[in-house]
């Protein structure tokens, strides 16, 4: 049920009072009339409309409110989240990256070598091939990814994704997207 329909069914004070009395335990039209103080004709019209609208059901035990209609209305109005842009065209690599990178930051270094390699290959793309970077620039870029930038830098060098000599770093590995 859509929220507009739900609100429309409960927009009139008489229907709202009738629905409320059913929610509070009124199981017959007479019970509703005595609980609300409304005349039988108004109660009957409101019950007919609420039943057709799906808010009230009439069964063996008498009248019953369908409270799940409110959940349905909320679910119908909540927008579906847009799918996030993939971090990698390969679905398996993308799944690994989505696990460890959230909001553009590395939340945890993977313990396993293969997953860590995938994450490091993604991070190394922050550096342009052929450009030499002083250590403080490398640290600034890596600090934006992860608080322990020193460990990250060491892993990038150990995995032969960055090379270093005398405080200068350059990219030597990882994928290159064109």
C-alpha cells in the first residue's frame, strides 16, 4: 500500500476514530459506535471504506486492524539505494575492494596476501606512472587512504608496486586504466 493511499484513508476524522477503535480492540460495528460516539451509519460507511482500502479486515473474530499496512507503506516510499560505482570492473576484485574500502578510505588492511594485493593495486593507482614523488607527498596521499600510512607505504614497496631510492618514490607496478 502506498503512503498516499494510507493517508487518504485516515484523513477524515471519523475514519481515523473508527480505525483507532478497531486497533484498540473493538471487534464489531456496535463496539466501534460506542467507543467513538459516532452514529451507526457513519461507522458503517467508515468501516466499508477502511475494509476496501485494506486497513481493516472482517473475519471470524470480528474486526481486526491490518497494522502491517503501515510497514508496506514505508517500504513502498523508501527509495532504493542507487548501485555504487564499481571500484574495479572485475566483480570478484570489486567485492574485495568493497569489503575493505568504504567512503574512499581503507577501513582495514586485509590479512590475506591475495586480498591485500588487490587493495594495494587499487591504492597504487593514486600515483601516476613515470612521476617521482618525495616521501612527504607519498605519505600525504597514503594518509588520505589509511591512518597507518607507514605500513601502507612499506607494503606498496614490498609488493613491488612502488620503488624507492633516497626518499624518492615512483610507481613501478599495478594496473593502468586508460
